[in-house]
């Protein structure tokens, strides 16, 4: 696991530079050149002061102005290089990073989003990505500029006056010590902000998703209290982080000012001794001290921010690696005959089984109903057939291929699932049916007709916007979209998990009849509606009780037996 996470971490980091190297080179060159401009201007200050004071060896004023003009031209050139390269490099890097992360996210198995906190990924692709952009990519180029400034300034100072340089290095130890003592605290602060942001996103998602429940139970005040608490926790953590940054910056500035005064004092003393020191040289040293102090003062913070950003990348890599799809396994040629369950047992934890020794066979092209009381294991059984979990006991065979050996993506080609709450994208009806893929018009029309969605499209058009999560559609229309998706995909197996339980009686009956009217596809339907006209059309009914198949058979046979199914049917009517 750790090895895979480390590999994924490297892949995520590599996405910053993929097809982005040329722009990075230009940005780095701009950073390198920009680091020399400030040093050149420091020399100009020295030249102007020495010329004004008439110091020995000073340049003519006109020559100094020519040098200033050249430096200004170079500064503008380097600034344009930076303008054209740095933002583009960061933009490309973040697009590639987030695209790759989202692609890896789509490769996780179905059960991941039942077991994991999806707010973590929302936070990783929003708040954490912003921190990575600022603290890793942005400061990488800043580090280059600061390094050039530091070594360039140090070289000029040593060449001009080794004695004053020694004094400058000595007083510079003050801001270095301050930065080293405070900078490391920023790593934990960034991680804490990331964690609190994930909690906040979860809170917002819960509040919005459960809006109907909140209103119906008049729990606005309580939900606002929860939101307010998580919001305050996040902002308090950000406040603590900003305080650390402010303290680091303030102490660094104060220590830097003290160091500059120290150089000023030593330089003045050397001037008074007439040791070849001029006011221009002293002023140049004071100015160059900025290029020594600033990188050293900022270095711990820059490195801490970079480390914190890399920690966020590692955090995302760890989460993405968890429950990722196993791509190994045999590729089944087809599903032609049946799905067989042989002594299948399963539990969400080892100590408590939900299904016990299930034996059943579902033949291609037929229709099966699964009924039973709440908690009897109906949905768990369908989730196993959808490969949501693979740690079951016994065998689940698609023809003669054990499901554990089938690649998940291959299984998804054969199997579709309709659930009670159909997810509909905020896009057109056509896009929701095709799932944004290209199909021939004849294929789309056939799927729409067989799903009995043609009347709606004739009235509204296939470009009708469904709204956020299908708010512009009725429950029956959303279910028919889901059926059309499965037909267009040419699924050989259609699983329906209480797909009509949220619909009114007439719509539920019609949608159930639509599913039964489908031909050439195996249908396994969990139903709570014990309607004789529908149940009589199923080839077989499986009756679950406490995770076991209590009875199975056709409707009339089960009714004649007067067993558990008969009792369920009688109570329902």
C-alpha cells in the first residue's frame, strides 16, 4: 500500500510538468534573470551616490544614466518573460494535476463512496489545490529568484569589501535564528486547516442534501448551529495559521531591520577611518543586505509551506489509492446463460453476516423479483452482483466465470443498476440518456422508445434541461431515463433496487410494467409493491428472510404454499 501510494504521489507531482516543461524553462529563466535586476539597481545606487559625492573612481553621470537605461530595458524584458510564462505554467500544472486526480478518483470501486468521506476529495480539489498552487508551484519559482539574489548579492559584496561582508554575515545570523525557530510551525497549521476544511465541506453537503428533512422537522436552528460550529472551527484554524505567518513575518522584518542597522553602523565606522569606504558602497551594502536577509528570513517559511503542500499531495495520493479498482483478472467473453450463486455468504464486518448460504440461479432473458422485509439482505444481494464487494464467501458465477476473477470494468459493460434515487446531471435529457457519449440516432431513438420516454421527448424535446439532480423531471421520468441508459448501453443484466418505492402508485405500476416488458435482458428487481398483476409476470420470485432464501417460485405456487410469502402478501393487502 505504501509503495503504491508513493508511486501515485510521484505521478501526481509529475502532472505539474507534463507537456509543460518548455514554459517552465522560460519561467525559470525569467526568475533567474529577475534575481539579478535588484543587484544591478543596488550598484546603480552606489554609482549615483559616489558620482554625487565626487568620490575617487566614480563614473560620469551620463554613463550612469546609460547603465540605468540598459537595466530598465532588461527589467522590462524579464518582467514580460515572467508575465507570459509563470501564470501559464501554473495554469497548465493545476489543470493537469486536478484532471489526473479526478481520473484516478473515477477508478475507485463502487463501495468506496459508501465507506469514505467524499468531502475529503472536494476539499482536495478545491481548498487544498489552491494551497498547492500558491505554496508549491508559486514558491518554487520564488525560491529560484531568492537564491539568485542571495548568491549574486553575496558575490558583489565579497568583491567590494570582504570586511563589511563579514560584518553583514555576522549580523544576518539574527534573522536566520528567528526564522528557523518559527518557520517549522507552519506545516501542522496547514494540515489542520485542510482537515477542518474537509469537515466544513461535509457539513455544507449534509445541510444542502438534507434540506427537505430539515424543513419538514423544523430543524433550521439546529442545523444552523452545526453549520456555524464547523464554520467557526475552520475560520479559527485559518486564524491560527495566519497568526503564525504574521509572527514569522514580523519577527523576520524586525530582525532584518536590526541587521541592516548593524551594517550601516560598521560601514559608517569604516568611512570615518577613511579605509577606502565610500557612502555609495555603504548604501549599496545596506540595499544588498535585503537580498541576503530576505531569502534567509523567508527560507524556513518557504520550505515549510512547500512541505505542507507536498503533505497535501501525499494526503490525496493516500486517499486515491484506498479502494482503487483491481484491474487484474480475466476478461469474460460474454454473458449468455445464467448467473449462479453457490453458498454465498457476506457481511460488512467479519463478526456479523448479512447473507447466509445463498443459492440461486438467474437465467438470461428472464425476470426475477426479490421480496422480503426490511433488513432481509435484498439490497446487499444486488450490490454483490454489481461487484460492490468482493470479500464474499462461496461463488458468484457469470456463466462459468467467477466474479472475483472478472475485471470490474468488464462487468460494468454487462450489468446496469437502477436505484430508488436516480442521479440526473444538470444537462439535457439526451446527454443524461447517452451519459455524454456518442451513439447513432437510431440507437438512441430505440432506447428512448423501449424505455417509454418518447412521449416526454416529443413534448419537451431531447435538449430539455433536467436541472440540478433532475429537479425539472418527475420521479417516473428519471426512472425511465435510467432504463434508457441501460438499454442504450446494451446491458445484458438489469438490476433494479426498489426503483419505484418513491413513486406514486400509478407511476410505480407503469415503470415496473415497463421493466417487465423489456426483452432480451435479464431483470432482477427488488420490489416492495406486492401487486398480483405484476408479481404474476415474473419467472421466479425469491423471498428473503434474515439473509436467507426462505422460499422461491412463481407467484401462484408461493400463494398456494401459504408460507412466508403468503403472509407478506396478506399483510400488504
